[in-house]
C-alpha cells in the first residue's frame, strides 16, 4: 500500500503541504474552517504523521539551508550575497548545498541538512522531487523557492519569468533590425529551457524561426563554451546575424571569438546576453543583456524567512527583469 504523505493530504484538502503541517503541529494558529478541512482529509486518507520528522523539527538549529545548483556559476554568487545581506544583523548562519542541477542530489543533501531542523530552507528552482516536498512538509520548516515562478510553490517563491525575459531580449534584437537570430545555451536546466522557449516563441511570431539557429550543450556555462558554440552555430547557420546567449559569460565568449575572426560587433553582428553579470558593462563593445534581480531575489528570500511566511500574503513574488540595450546591439 502506498504511504500517504502531507502532499496527498494537502491535495485532498485543497491547501499546500506546508499548510497541512502547520495545521497539524500548531492547530491554534490556523482558522477553524481550515483545521476542519485538514482533519477531514487526514481521516479520509488515513494519514499517520511522521514522528521522526516531528522530532527533528523540535530540535531546531540557528541556520538556514540554501540549496543552489552550482558553486561556479556567478549568478548564484549574487544570490548568496543577497541572502547574507538579509541576515547580516542576526546570528543565523548559512548551510549551503551544491546540487549540481540534480533533483536527486538535492534530496540527498537536504536529508542530511534537515537533521536537526534549520530555521528555514531556500531552494533554487522548482524541480524538487516528491520525496523532497514530502520531507520538507513533514518537518514543517518555512521554505522559499527562488529564481523562477510557480502557481504551486512549496511555501513562497521569489523570482521572474525566464520565458518572458528571453522574449523581450529577442524582440529587442528584432527591433534593432536583426532577423537571422541564433540561440546559444549551456547547462540546459529547466530555467534555460524556458529561455529557449521564449526565444522560439518570439521568432515564431515573427515567422523567422530556424531550428538550425539553435545550438545547446549540457556543459557548464562559461566563456570558452560561448566561443566554441559560436563556431558550431556559424557552421550550421552561416547566415546568422545576431545571437542571444542564455548567460553573459557565454556572450563574452562570442564577443572574443568575433574579435578573433575580425567580425565587427554590432555593425556586422548583434549580441545579447542574460543576467547582467557586470563584466558585460565594462568590455568593448559593451554587451546588451537582460538585467535580472539576483541580489534582490536572495535578499527577499532571506527577509521572508526572518519575518515569517505569514507576513507575505502573496505566495509568488515576481521581481521582474529589464532589457539593458548596449553597444553590442546598436546596428
């Protein structure tokens, strides 16, 4: 017989698993109607609370767990700075886990980090396993997911729409007069896949999409990868006149490779990156990019855990993005 989880109870009651956990552990903190719905779902499904998880929750540490997919990706450096800024006047410490973009590895690391229970958990992305979601619900700690948006977050979620951000970047290149636009993507995690979807949708709407213009790899995103993928793209799509890269370090690699080949940016070729990692505003020419609120995402997530989830009525906090036009796309 399949074990009934808090996720199952939440689905039956029409609430989140975290809400179920709160109703069972602290019934006085929820409304009578909500408590009644949860209790009815528990009885109907025959749910038995996880006593070991409850024991862990009672021995809380003075730390916050942060799960990120990469220690080498500069994106998460800014996110971590934001979290640390939110906690700077407290005695709370960070436990940081590197998942390597693997939900099962995230589950494994979390299992060890939750014993004893932290004050809260911050998770990059929304691709958690069912076991991870159940584990977090059972232990009852507040959870904030970051870097994306979701209609059904575990607790709260802070991020922006990767698809819409990519659509805006590609539309900017179109508005500048580029038409044969290519896509270079590395480390094609779900957020990068959403950027690719935004790239495709915008060019499909303009009747300009060519599948030969897309080159991706599961290698980590870095300058060398951008340079190498540019060469591959030009072999299979030589008419390309602009590129949207799914990260700024790859855009920098494209810039260097174009300079080696004597290709003038932006006169002969347009270029736009993603995430505004700093160096793109200092190189020559400066590189157009999508500014994403990385520091603010981390800062907001840390603040939510400090103040309590209940202080934020909206489960989804969309911090938005902005296209930053620079020299690399001024045709």
